[in-house]
C-alpha cells in the first residue's frame, strides 16, 4: 500500500511539473508615447510616434477611459501601454485556418500634456 501511494505521489509531481512547463508565455506590457492619428478603415487605432513610425492597435481594454472613437481625441499625444497576443485566424465561414495572427490590445492610455 505504501509503495502504491509513493508511486502515485511521484506520478502526480511529475505530471504537475510537465503541466507547468506547457503554460503559454505571457508577453510583458510594452509602452510608447505617440499621437493618435486615426481610426483606420480596417478597424484599427493608428498612432504615430516621434520617429514618424505608425503603430496599429486592434482593441482597447474596457478599463481604458479614453474614447478613441471620438474625433475630439485625434491629434492628442498619449503614453500607450499594450500587450501582444496570438489569436487564431478564421476563414469566411468561421472555421479555424490553423494560422495565428499577432493581436495588439491597449491596456492603458494616459494623455501627455
């Protein structure tokens, strides 16, 4: 009985260690200061940084209090914090294609005065 119990404990520890190694890596938040330029025709939020590099974001988190759909926010400079996530790509019928796409979500937006 003790031997069976010891084997079960060892098996549990081994499986737990394997599960921990397969947890997807989370990306660190990224930050940049940029000016809100436009809401694009493809539904992305476009910002331009000081080096004239255009940055595109796919979504804004619910806890962000800035309404980027409001034209009054165009031309304003913000400190943008975002995360990148891989999302599954779906075809026109809603079936997964097996491909992944990088998706950027704004998690914080603070106006720079």
